[in-house]
């Protein structure tokens, strides 16, 4: 597989699951560089797929705004880090829905 052109490798790697992508990046230095390269969108694609599957759909045309601390600490690994943190949002996270169900009427001052 090391003789595969970069575009072909990235195309094939795009079909891998999170665990497999992580595993293939640990097999050799060349694969690790391709998977974790600044220009690679593999982890970003995984983040969006997982988020959209567990929660609401994100608009891909809008930029994902990350905290400055996350960018400084993780730099190129920020999407890989975020991919592993994706969880289903709890139902009570919809504050308006919760207020409506509880019969609370927000009072503005």
C-alpha cells in the first residue's frame, strides 16, 4: 500500500472507520504523515459524519469555530480530538422545548 499514490490512499482511507483510521496511521511513518497532514480532511470528515449521525446536521458551508486554546494545544489534531468527543446531545439541551413542556414562560425585563 505504500506504493499507492497519495490521492488513492486518501480516497481509500476515507472509507475507514475511526478505529481503523487510527490503526493505519500507527502502522508506519508514511501513513501517519498522510492521515495527520495539515491538508488532510480525513478527521474533519469523520467529525462531521459522527456529529450529524448523533445530533443535528451541521451546515458544511459554514466554518467550524474552535476555541483558541484547542487550536493551540491540538493544532492539526483538533478534528481528531473532537471526533472522539462527539456524543449525543441530551434532550434537555433544547431549552425552549424544556420551558414549553414545563409550562414556563420566559419573562423579559
